[in-house]
C-alpha cells in the first residue's frame, strides 16, 4: 500500500484524514484513447537524450502496454548504455540513424527547448510521429512551422502538458460544469521552484535565446494549458516579468488573464524560493485549493454566513482526488493518449495547436511587460 506522501496517490500530510470528500475522476482518458492505445499493437518508440525527466517518461511508458521501447540516441554513449541496460532496445550512433530505422514508429523528445524545433521537423519528415516535451518550441514561428509540417506529413505531434490528464483537473472541470463551485469569480495560481539557486553557469537554461520566456516557458505553459482546458481560450493578457540581469531570461513573472463569462485568473511564477504549485478557484459556493493539480493535499472551503465570513469563514475541509497524478500516472496517461492518437488516427488531447496557444500567452505576458499594454489574443 502506498505510504503517506506517495506520489501515486494524493499527497497526504501526516495526521490528515481525507474522509469528507473523495472525488473520482470522470473519463480520465476518453474511451477512444483507451481503446486505440490499449487494444492494438504497441507503438514502437525511441527516445532522444533522456536525462532526469526523460527517464520519468521511460518509466511511465513502461507501465503501459500501449508503447514498446525500441531504442535510444544520446550524445553521451554511457547514457545510452544505461538506458538499454535498464529498458532494453538498442542504442543508435546518431539521431539520423534512429530516424532511418523503419521499425521505429515514434520519437519521444525530452530535449532542451531550443532543440525541439529542428529535432521534431527531422522526425516528422522522416515519417515518425513525435511526442515533444513542453514548451513546444522557443518561438511562435518555430511552433507554427511544427504544426504545419505535422499536418502536411499526416503524423501525430503531441506535446507534454500532462496537467489536463490528471484526475484532479478533469474532476474540477466536471465540478465547474455541474455548478458545484457556483459562479466562478477568479482563479489564483502560484507556481515556482528554486531552479536558479542550484543552476551552474553552463546550464543551457541560463541563456535567453535558449529559454526566451524563462519561468513562463519552464512552468507557466502547464497552467496556461490547464486554464484554457477549464475555461476556454484566454482573450486578453497583461503582466510583468523580471530578469536578474540584461539578456537573462525572466526569473519571475506575474500574469493576469481574461476568459469568457468575466472569469479572470492570475498566475505568478518564480525561480528563487520554495517549491509551490497551487491553484485556488474562488466560486460563489466556496473556494477550492488544489496543490500539484490534485496530487498533494487539497481543500474545499464552503461559503459561510456573513458573521463567520468576517472572522475568516468556515475552516477549509480536506478533499481528495483520485489519479492520474501529475508527475507519475498522468505521464502514462499522456503517452497512452499519444499512442491512441497514432493507432486511432485522431488528434492528441494536447497537440501542436493547443501547445502553441500556451506559448502565445507566454510571449504576450512578455510583450505586456515591455510595453505596459494589455494584449488581446482573440
């Protein structure tokens, strides 16, 4: 049985019982995704330069019968050797050799952001389906070309935004649709990790050209995708970004987003303080707080009468969401969706178009910060 804090179940603080509310996810993966992914021949895939996150994806894929690991290319032969020893498959001497192998159907690219564009185009043009990590690319022009080439080649291009695959976010979407939260007033998100405190000068993420949006590209795209999954396309965006020195990527940012029906959201990110991934949704029936999109301890605070409200309202009540969970089983879910898209001839839940829209938000926040304007997206 998973122990408290096990990432494959909602994070449970010591001594906290989640007996009051227990929500099961609705349609965690659509039937067509499960059927296409699970009931046909596994998709044979190869991975490129897997580091820490790439190995998480390998573990996630190994938990599914929808995918079969077939090979790896890494610029470090010792890394490729470790991967084949643990996961099987073969090591390719070059990326070109990997793409030339007719047994490889799909390529997984957990590579640096600035490589997403050239590596994806090469794979698509070689007839391979592609799963690329977020952000889809470093620039909007690159992302637009990736979308166009995927359409021209008829190959699936999926992007690693696993948030909408989590049981917590899917259940919240159903709760909003059913009116369980009442009329949504606003959404407040804080997400950050102390990345900058532990990076060395040779880290590729320190270059503004490699990660133009800094924390927005690293983290913001996840919640921008979740917000649009919950509320539809963002209509207008404004915000502020801060870079520690000229030419460096933004280390912190705050964005304000406007959606239909008068729903507003704020998003703040940083790279120099404690780890946090918290979303609070304030509705006319109460406030819902999700941590790590339902993986860690969450709460529901119902609306109280005015006397109680003046004293802080009713105390928050623990609420539990079943998986998939953000950094474990949701990775399996997004890869199964990728495989199901290949076998079922359909679009992935998060493809190039969806990911491109999150990159547009990132660049709009940066433009708003530089010009002092509010940027209209649609």
